[in-house]
């Protein structure tokens, strides 16, 4: 492991959205520098307390992690339900987690978490979250250029 960047927010107010478009989770943006000559796999873990409240059972709320504008893998988009409406208009906070990864070339990247609701009638709450980002060298052997990983980890950057 080359770098570990770790921070959390235990703010009692948490974060809230009803947006059906991706918006940044407040205070989840960090700068990551991949040094010259390195290709690294970046692994990000986001955990927290979540609630998706709405009028219809079966609606959901989603989250994703980005490196600049690239969604980290698996890039499930709206299909990743981090929380669902279990009982109409009832609070049901649960512990949630997501792990994502992406291979990056040298450069400066912004890693951030975004969230949205599948329905504007839903309210998506996040609280007591924790974001950990780790990097490790990526390649077959030291000093060799890594190849594309059969589509599993496309290499992003210069």
C-alpha cells in the first residue's frame, strides 16, 4: 500500500438530498496524487448510516464514488441501491457500505462521493460516514508497464 487517506464526518445533521441527479455528498472530496512513473490501483470504501424515506415501498437511493469524472468500478450508476424505502414514510436507518476501485496513471485526481434519489418524493439521508482511500502499485512486475486488465480495470489518466 502506497497511500492511505482516511476521514469521516460524525456531524449530527448529516447530509440530505431529494435530487434525482447526482450531487456531491458534503465534505467527501479529497485530492489524490499519483506520482510520476507510477500506475496505481485506487481502492475507496465509503461507509455510513443511511435512510431512504418516501411514499412508495421499493424506491431506492443510490451512491457512487468518482475519480475526477470517472465512476469507480463497478460503475453501476443508478442501479446501485445503497438504501431502499422499506416501509412507506417511515425512518429506517441502516449501516451501509460500498467498495470501489480504479487504476490511475500519474496525475492529480479528485476523489468524491455522490448520491441521489430514484424518485423526487424520496428523501435520502446520510450520517456518520467514513471514507477511506488506499493506493497500491499496479502491474505484473516492478519496472514493467501494466496492460489493460481485460476491461476489468481500464487505466485512467495520461
